[in-house]
């Protein structure tokens, strides 16, 4: 059992995957956008990874930044 599983009963992605890295970042308070997902976490498929995490039960929130078409995602 991983440390993340002890904190939350949601399923945790396999360690070393993009979904795991993005989840870890959001647990640290990072708000993800496509830009930082690509440049910092080397993930070009942010919406797909967010969908996987939501399917695992993680309560991920989304909003579109004012004045743009950029969405940000975070863990509540």
C-alpha cells in the first residue's frame, strides 16, 4: 500500500506513470494547466490523464481562467 492510498481511499495510479506524477503534484497544491503539464511534467495529454484520475475517484476540480480558453485543474 502506498502513502497516497493511506491518505485517500481513491485508487492510486501506478507509480512512475504520468497520472501518478500529476496526482502527486496536485496533492502538493499545484494547479495544472496544459502549459505546465507539458513543460514541467512532460505530459501532452493532460485532459486524458485528468479523466483517468477522475475515473479512479479523485475529486479534481476544473475552471477556465478568466479572459482565456485555458483550463486549470486542481485537487480539492
